[in-house]
């Protein structure tokens, strides 16, 4: 399902927020990355309570609107609705894609984590997912990576007709083969946010797309 209303073409860096408890600092860290060309932003904070998550999501939605970057909420359809985010990303155990589509409407960006399994991606797209995410491709610092996806999975999923996201242990040094295999977006957290120069690192990822023809 293609969503023409997305403000930017779905190709490039899919930035995911770190567990940052200070909302002002989260905004200060994120704004330069949106200005530098991040394609999508996902709000993800596994340590915040509901009140902080709402406050941070609302603040990020305002920031994303300034830069015309879609904001996608991790694992929480109700929060996505509450802050008028562009969509939601759901893991395997985080909710039903079809229900999220019914609640958020035809233009919402709905993502599904499909790990290392093409069948999960096929079911997600059939249920209304806008994009699918595969990984981890490499060891990751953000979560345990017991399920490892082979790059060929990106080629095998081309027929799904939706953007494919690569995630898990990515760096500017290892994403080029994944982009060549069909990754439309590379999802990153600490490799950008924790870098000595986050903006320069984002630009390095973007250069990998310029250097690669899928």
C-alpha cells in the first residue's frame, strides 16, 4: 500500500530515538538530525512512564512538523492517535496491524517488525502494513539479537511492494550491501545519537544511498 501523503520519499535514514528522560535534551539532540535530512523519526522510549511518553511524543510531533518529517510511534496506537502522529510501528507482540489501520485511517504509516521471516512480512502487508522492517542484520546494542536476518531477505521481499527497512547493528561501514539488496531505509538509534558527531554520521549514512543503486 503506497501512501502518497507521506511528506518525503521513503528512502534514507529512519531515525529512532534513544531512551532519553529529558524532553528538552531529546528535542535538542533530534532537531539537528531532522534538519540534516532524516527521512522518518520513530519515537521509542522503553523506560518512560505514560505521562512522559505522551509529553515527549507531543513535543516531537511539533518538531517533526517543522521539518516535514513523519513521526511514527513505537508500539502504541493510542499514543499515535493522541498526538496526531503519522503512524505507528508494531512488533510481533505489540498489536494488530489491521486494527491499527482501522483506528488510524488509510493514510497512516504502519510498520511491522518482521525479524528474519518473509511470511511475517507477507501477512503484515496483507493486513495493511505500509512498510516492513527486517533484522537484526548485525549485533545490536539496543536489544538482544537472537534473530538474525540475511541480506537476501531484502531481495526476496521486493515483490511485497512496500518500503523495506533494515535494522540492527547498522553503521555507515556495513549498510551499503543492504541498500544494494533492497533496503529503502536504514533504521538507527545509537550509531547516530551516540556518535561523536551525530550529524556527520547521518550524512555518512545518506552518502551510502547516493553511492548505491538498488
